[in-house]
C-alpha cells in the first residue's frame, strides 16, 4: 500500500470537527485541499490551484504572509 497519494489538508481555522471525528474513516473531508506527500503546505496549495505558481511573474507577492 502506497501512502504518498490521496491526502487532504485544511486550515485548523476552517475545521469545526474534533480530532476524534477527523480521525474516523467515515469523516467527510469534502472541500478540503488535495495533497500528495512529501510536500509543503504551500506546495500542496499551489498544486491544487488554490494559489498561483509563485515562480511565475509576480505571483509570489500575492501569496499570504
């Protein structure tokens, strides 16, 4: 079984569920961001098109922080 694909991430500011619920196999992570590992959070959000490619033009200036 490969563990590097089909992960999902979400900001803890957006999640209302408790850890026990999130850890359940029945938890619905609809609306979460897809991520493959290894990756950084920014890398995953660029890959799923939440953020623009920071290496293109002045896109780096548009990233939060």
